[in-house]
C-alpha cells in the first residue's frame, strides 16, 4: 500500500513517517506540505492512500479531498487533524477515517486496513462541511496531465454543450461541471453575463456597447470580449457600478 503524507507541519510529517515505518505492507511514497503539492505528487507517485491534514495553507484538506473525488480512480483518504470541531459524524466512517492528533499507531493501522474511497455522497458532504465552501482552485485534465488552476487566475467560465471552458491567464481547460453550480459556488467572485458565461469581477476592464442594444464585457489580458445578454445588461452594469 503506497501512502502519501500531507501536512504543513514538519513534526507531524515526521511522526507519521515513523508510524508508517512500523506498519507492515505500507510504503511511504512522499510528503507534501499542502493540498496543491499533494495533487501534483498524486500524478507521479499514484498513492493508494493519502494521510491528509485538514487545515493547511494554499489548499486545505477538504478542498483537496473534493478534487481527488473527481478523479477517475481516486485514492483513499484518511483525515488527520488537531481540531475536534470537524466532527467524525460528518464523514462515512466506513470509507473515510478521521484521526485526531497526536495520531496513535493502533488507530492509524486500523484506518489503513479499512480505508475506502470517496464517493459522490461524501463529496457533497465535504462541500457542506468545508470552512471555505468555495474552492480556491479548479482542477482539470489535459493530455493526461492534472492541471491545478488558482481561481484568482481565472478570467471566465464559458459553457459549451456538456463541458465548461475555464479561461485563465495561461490558456484554457475543459471541466465537466455545470455553469449553474459554478455560479452558486463562486457568487462573490464571478458574475453571470450570459446564459453560457460567467466573468471574474477582478478581471473586468469595461462594459462596452457593441451596437444598438448589444453589449460585451472586456477582460484584462483577454483579446476576445464576452457577450452580455440583453436581459442581464442592467444587472451587470449595476454590479460593476457598485464596486464589484
């Protein structure tokens, strides 16, 4: 069983490293100090299990678990944390273990023996239990590589049939998520301008009139403007005037 340890505190990683050394059949394949590093390591190390801290900088454990759950073949996840407010009852104990620090050898061994994989029901629970409901990153695959894009670098989401294009400062990626769900999750940062488009308020340069009754939004560092539907023009103008 290949195990990846993810914790922003070195002493915690050292402790888990020592515990894993004493558990038969376990091979530690790496250490990460935050969720983003963990996702990048998952690509190359392909661990069977992640020992995942919850409170971490850059990307916390709950968001990391949500991204992992969307993979075709997600690893098992065992949460480790010093904070009791993340109630054990929030998770399905048969599939996701929850260990309080300091982690004990016997508890860790039992969790590894019974670790299951995330499913969609648990993914929804993670979303509602997260202290920061909105993700700070979007993950997408391109040419068999996992890309992790910070939400602050995303200019707009454009829907096209069953997929959504994530247009960011370095290019575009496709994700299999609904525009409606993205609008709800990122309501504070993104504005609906068309039935098939959300734009990032932080990237908006101007609302431009194209011709009689037609408008578009111009985005910083993006050559192609985004069309604004007629019924949303007033709402978009008001939101932009209000300071976004």
